[in-house]
C-alpha cells in the first residue's frame, strides 16, 4: 500500500502547487476588491491556449512562453477591470457577479468559435525525476518550481514594493487609502490584472501535462473556490496551503476508491469548512 500511496501523494502535492497558484489569483481579487471573479475559469483556459499556440506555432519553449502569457494575462485583466468591473465595483455583489459572469460567457463564446470544444495538448516532455523512492514526471516538478517562484515573487511585490503596499492598503481600507493619496482605481485595476495573470500562468502550467479544451477552465475554477474557502478568503498564502491540501487529497483518494468520488469529497470538504470555519484556515486579507 505504501508503494502505491507515496507516489500518488507526492504527485498530488506537486499538482497542488499549481492549484494553489490558480486559486491565488481568485483570492487576491476577492481580498482587494471583494469581487468574486466568475471569469476565472476561462482565463485559466486562455493561459492553456496561450502556451499551446506559442509552442506549436511559434516554437517557443512552454516555460519561456509563460512570460508572454503572464504579460498578456496582466494586460487583459486590466482591460477587463476597466470595461466590466470598474462601473459596478461599489454596487451590490450580484452586480459584480453578473459582470464577471458576462465576461465568462464572452470568453467561452469567442474561444468556442475559434477552437471549438475539441481537446488539445502540448506535446512537450521533460522526462521523469527520481525523488528517492518516488519517480515523478519532470513537467510536474517544473510546474511546482515555477508556481513556487511566482508565489515568492508575488509576496516580494506585495511586501517590498510601493505598488504592493498600495494594494495592501486598499485591501485593508479603501477610503483611508484614498485619503492618503493612493489612487484606488489604478490599484484595483492592477490587482485585477495580477489576479488574471496568476490564473493564466496556472493554466499554462496545467497545459504542459494535461489535455484541455476551451471549457477546461471550469473545473479548475470550481477547485479554486474550494481552495480559497479552505485556505481563507482574501489570503494568497492560504490559497497555496489549500492547493496543497486539495492536491494531496486528489492524489490519495483514487488509491482507496474510484476517481469519480474525488469531486464529491472535495465539495463535502467545501461545505464542511463553510459550516465549521467560514474564515478558512488562514482567513485574513493580503
């Protein structure tokens, strides 16, 4: 049993880093502007197709293409904020939900028209890596390293740069931040852009080891909601911890029961956390 359980657990933990990165974008947007981004799934899928097109058409290494995907995700997020979110940022939550859901449907519609719903994959391999008694796919290890690096850079940005400190100030008290001369509109746009960028990067990493379609982001969006609630609303570090927990569960559960039970147990955990500890394990803002 140990020979089966340990490789599955390690594989799930590596995948959990990527899940955490995806949820981190959702958590950051919620923490700064109290907006639940229902366009998160299609943005993850855009990251997948960004890597696919860069690799198949331009011949760029997927991990180098992540830089282009990150820049495109940041700019797209800023555009989405000004076009769809800015006008309803102070409106009731239903308005922001409808605004981001509209973006969700627009992105899915455009993506379906261009790529249909056929599956795609990035035919790229890094072989396998031996970690003691466990052998792991090289792409999983690389994805975990990239996710950890991006997480570290995010925290350096939030705690060591002026723009990052402005984001934290607006997250804590937007009115007080504006009174101190912080341009909250630009800060909110930047925050939404960073959240979108994180979603796109995670999608790009997922594309290196899983097939995907235009609709593939939906499943990862649902996982991101579970992770955000598990780790704590508005806490990017909690999202990473929640991602590791969810990844470990996805690695362990199939050892004992059918894979179809995985989403059932994940959402039972989701409801359990909401009932027992609504603030999550590390529930606090950035």
